[in-house]
């Protein structure tokens, strides 16, 4: 069964993600990393308040020799859709997602690298991005 995720990045790392089709997390986030499986899908949230692209997971691996800024836990991605430039998110749309309902969206994302999302949020996010 496919699990859907938001992968959180900044603009600098977004460039690496889309150019190299790889997403990395530090040791701090290895718990979520362990939950990711091949064929899972993720949408990249580019801080602040933007969506960058949609990917499926090809494989995941640890690469302690290649330390991309400490991101030793890496996920090789298959691009499904990459926006020409990240698409901004409107407050109304953010508040309508299950993930943020009755929560402060900034606090929900703060300090996270990967967040599992519902099928409903996944569908709404990919429709919004495309």
C-alpha cells in the first residue's frame, strides 16, 4: 500500500532535489526515514509556503561516506511532476488540509523533514500543484 508524504525542504535543497532526484534527512529524522518504502509518494514543500514537485520513492539508503550537509539518510526519487518554479500556497488552502485543520500550520511543520499525509490531502495537494 502506498503511503503519501510531505517532504520539507528549503529553496537551496529544493534545487538539489530536483536536479539529482534525491532527498536526504539527518539522523534526527531517521524514524520517519525508516517508515518510507519504495513506491511511496511525496510532494516537496519548499519553505516558505510553496510546493515544488511530486515524486515516487525508488529506493532509500544510508550513505555515511557521502555527507550532503549531514543528510546521510537518502531517498532516490522518481520525478512525477516538477513545477517550473515552486507554486505558492494560499492561507485558505493550507487551512483546508486535514494535516493543518485546527492546528497552527507553522508549528506542524517546524523541525520536521517528512510528514505522513492522508489520501485526501495528497489528492488536493497534487491537484493544487498541477
